[in-house]
């Protein structure tokens, strides 16, 4: 109804370890004894069910356990075949189904669970545009999910890897080489590794994605105080701006819009801060930096760089991309041009997916008979939407033969309203 592309990302649960039920919550007091057990017990101030026997087997005395995203901390003092006996280091209220992490403890649990497989099949049937893989540790986790989607015989979706384990940070390059994008999942990442390492780890992940031209989402607690309050803290506003300056493609709200009292205010605040931060970007320096960062990997990348440079030097109104898969728009986007990227496609899936690309405004157009008609359709759509007007100069990029992904090989400087012919 709005005429905007809206991409849906399905977030798979993954093997997140959670404790069992705790009636009405229970308060854990510092220095108290508390037991996590694989036995079926009702949760209370003395013990709680831990339905993951692999953790009971892997944890050793001296290990730290963090509950509820690190709000509660336990130290393991003893263990039995079924129980972890702990001492409460940091107390607080423990509710039902809260997450449990054991930093530094290797757990051989598959990243793609049986539930994930059922959920992803449902999501694909419903037409999700991206699938987020939780608790990925290595490239093989991504390949397993992709192979499962392909073996199901229907459509597949791009995979966004959630970087939320120390192992994933260590294997970042290998993981990103087979993924379609990444999420800086700071909630669980802040539990799995020292909290002081999170800012530089965020920058490392974003830079790695920028180098590959793959979209990256920054998430978790960006406006956490707005779950309860109508205005953000100064630190939260600065956090949003810094993520934009780091080079993130997208910013994600979670609790702020899922359960918060001020969801619309949170979205408006994030949008305003992001717009303000982007207005301060030094695009000349940014383009030079991106040119140094990216190698000349292929023709599409070289075209993307040339388009961004032309748009900057000629100060054109817009960049018009005719793309079958979205690859052309992504290739231009990774050089971060100041100029808006108006990307036209006949492919509904590409149209949805391009919503995640930095600086890209997707447009859906009719299927053409040749490249000339495709470019004409792109110009017509941009004009109809009021994004370009007669007399304005634009850079056009497309590919021949028509409809072949990766065939981008054409650049043209064009004045809107003048005759067009490229073939």
C-alpha cells in the first residue's frame, strides 16, 4: 500500500540454551547455593531444570554461567552426572525460559536444530526474504542451512549470519565468505566475550562486511531505555550515530518495538539520528577509502566503482540501476556514493532483498524485451515516483545480455527527457 519494498527477515531460534519454568520468578541471592539440573524439577530459589544435558557434561568447576543476558552470574563449584552446583555471584530475579551462557566452554551443539529446519520451511512457504542463522560458529553451519533449503526443492532465501559467539568472531572471514550478510548481535555476543571487546568487535564485523560488499545489520539495545521511556539516553543516540559512521547497512530494534511502550517514537528517533549521522559523512573520503579497501574482483565490482566515481564527480541527481538479481545495486552500494541508487528489477525477490542494501531505493518494473526497454522502464519508474525530473543528469548502469545475473557491463550518463538508446 505504501509503495515501498518491505523485506521480512526470519530469525531462527538456533541452539540457544534456556532454563526451564520458574513459577512467578524467583530471587537468587548473592553467595547462595543454586543448582541447575537435567532432572525434571519445578524451578524455585534452590534449583531449576536445565534441558540440555550436553551443558551439564561440558561445564567444569570454576566455570562462570550467565543467565538472562548476563544479568545474573553463577560460579560452578561442583557437578554430578545430572547437576551443576553453583554459587550465586550476582543475584537477581530469575524468570522462566531465560537464556543461559557458559563463556569459554565449547559445546558441540549443531547450529541448525530440528526446530530450525521446520521453521525455515514454514518461513520459505510464507515468502520470507532473509533467514537469520543464530549462534553460527563456522562456515559449515551456513553451508548446512543452505544445503537444507536447496534439498527441500522449493525456493531458498539469503542467509544472514548472526555473529554472537566468540568462535564466530575467530572464524569471521570463512563465515562471511559463504553467507549473504551478517548481523552484529550484541546481546549474546556481550555475554559470550568480555563486554569491553564489543565496540571494536562491532567495527571489525562491519568493516569485514563492507570489504566484501555484503549487508550488515547492527542490533540489540540500541534504544533500550525507550522500552520504558519516551526519550532515549544520550549514550543510545551516540551508539546509533557511531554504527552509521562505522558503515552499517541497517539498524535493528527488537524489544523497543516488540514489547516497548513507545514503539513508534523509537522508530522515529532511530530514523532521525541515522539521517543526521549520514548527513555528516565525508563521501569524498569514504569513496577513496572504499576504493582502497576493495580489490578489482570482477567486472561488476569495477562497474560499481566507476558508477560511484562518475556520480560523485559529475554531481548527478541519481544512479539508475537495471538489475535482474540485485547484484548491480549491491556492487554500487558498497562504494557508498552520496547519490541515491534507484534500482529497478523485474524480480520480486530481488526487489524485496534490495531493501537491506545501503542507499538503495528498489523499484519493481515490467519485464522488458531488451536492454533499451529495461533502462526506459527504469527511467519511467523513477520519474513516476518523483525521484528524477526532466533535465536532470543521471548515471545509468545495466547489463547485456538482458536478465543474466552478473552481466553488468554498461554505464551511460543520461539527461532525463532526452532520447535514449544504448544497444
